[in-house]
C-alpha cells in the first residue's frame, strides 16, 4: 500500500489514538498533598514545635521541684517555656504557679549511685552529676538551701557543698582549744546558722570526736582559718546541736543545754559568747536511764520554742518517741544567777505539726500546707555514726532503723514506702533541706 492510501472512510491522513483520561483533583486533595510534601521535607516532628502552654500546663500539675526540673531538662525549648524566658509568652498562656512548700527530701548516700526520695510524690530520684569526692563523702549535717556539711576524705578534709548549684566552700581540717593546741577534726554532727550567700555572716557548729571516746564542741565562723573549741564541753557527752533563736544550742546525755552565739567586740572582732542554764532535771529522767533502753536526743525549733525529742531504742529497734519543751521555771523559784529551766513533756500530739529528725538538721513543719499529710507524725532516720563491717569486709551503714512514728496512735510504721536502699558504703541517710 502506498503512503496516503485511502482509509475506510475514503479520506487520507495519519493514524490517531484517543488521549489517556486524567484524574480530576479537588482543591482539598491538592492541599493535603502539598501539606504531606512539606511535612516530608521538614523532617520528623520536634518537641520544639510544641506550644509553650503545653509544658507549662504540665508543670502546673507537678508538686515536687525535682519533677519540674526533670521536665524542663527534656530540651532547651521546654526549659525556656517553664522558666518563662525565650519566646514571647502567648496571650492565653498563664504564668507557671509557684511550687507548694517543699518537704525535706531524704538522701540515701552511696559512692556509686546516690539517690533521694520525695515525700510529696513518693518517688525515688537519682542524684546525678555529683563530683566523685562528693559521692564518696560522708554528710555530717544539712542546712537550708540544699547545703551539706561533708567529710570528704580520711585526711580530715571538710567542705560545705550545695546540691543544687554545685557550690563548694572549704572548711578548716582542725580545731584548736583555748590554749591553741590543734586537734584533727572528726565531725559527728554539724549545724549551719544560715545558707551561705554573699553578705551573710554564716557560722557552723559541730559535735566532734575527742580523746578517749569523748565528744567536744567546735565552732567556725566565715573567714576563720581554724575551728574554735571552748572549755568544759567534753563533760556534756554531746548528742545534738541546732541553730535556734540566733544562737547554737547543744544538748548532752544528761539533757543540760548550753548556747554559743556571736558577739561583736568594740574593735569590730566577732567572737562566740557562751550561755549556760540552771537545768532542773525532769522527774522521770532517772526512770528513763534505769529502764535500759538506748536514747537518742534531738533538738528542734518549733513555733518559737525549743523542743527535745527522744527516741527510745530497745533490742535494736525503735520502741517509742517522746517530745519535751524547754520551759522557764516560775520567777519565784529562781534564786540563782543563771536562768532556771526544765524539760516539760508535751503529751501525745503536736497540734498540727510534723517533725523530721536528723542530727544537726531536725525540722518542725506545719501540716496545713501539705495535702495528704498527717499531724503529730515524726519521721526518723537510721543516723548511727559508727559503721559496721559486712560479710565481705566492707564498712557499711544500715538504713533499716528508720520509719515514722504516730504520736496519737503510739505506733511505728515502716517508711519510706516501696523499695529503697538498705545500706550505704559511706554514710547514713540525711535530709536535703530547701
């Protein structure tokens, strides 16, 4: 057949085919496809894309400061949102509410993995990013603002350390008696007058080891290159120390108290002035001593009064707790130069208070601001100073003799709840105060 032959219709021309039909695309489908393409090009979603009101709203439900810190550490965008910095605050975003008053956190020291327990949330947390010497240190006392008094090593190195900021203040390694004879420092318990800060004249008082198994008192003031130990304190057999009403109070095994407070001399120097009391022994003291139970005494400041709390330990376990208040005697009975005082038993309830016992750091808190907590409850720790050898010849501290005591029911209950460490290789438990 020649080119240009006639077709069936008698006309000449090229062969033609019908066009392939194209699908009709609606505007909605086109927009969805464009959005999918843009999402694919942008990569996976990021927490930075979450509106600020989301992490702030979540934080508002967290009552524990540690939980808020963990949330803020997820990424820098959430941290800025929780802290209220960075991107402008949306008009609908409310400010993050203030945290409720924080209860003390319970620290479980350990050279490898120290932890702490929050009473508000009943959760355990890892104590992260601590320097090696701090993890291995023995806490000797706690102060407000997260400060600890630490025994750092066997060479009598001591320091104040802040668990929140990592701040560190070295302390002298020895104390001197009034004759300026130096002695190595071995602290059993210590108390701070205030949280160290610029412009604050803070002080530290401690119960330290002395010769022949005795104890002594040692006092240090900011700027001093040594601790000072006053005369006559070894006879007290000191058990606890606390800063209360502007002075340090020490209590001994015979329940006498003595105070030391700062006094400014005419030449601008500051020294510690001693205050003694004519203590009238309580009526049942001899009965307590004769009972045979081991007694541990703690001082607590509460509602403007000084309390002495006694734990009675019998056959290795806590038997009961009694609380006394330091009260002055009637003016008609005072015939001595020293103020006459005595310890008066409070009874079986604390009238809306709860106590947290720890050598050098006991605290009394009102129950009202803390939902779910019960008044007249006393939280106590296994705070024995002397460690015991274990089966593998390692020195350990036990966490077994700790719990909470209900004064109204006169009953002891295990505490804290759940699983927690039962021993430590470097120190007994202590409180993290806020």
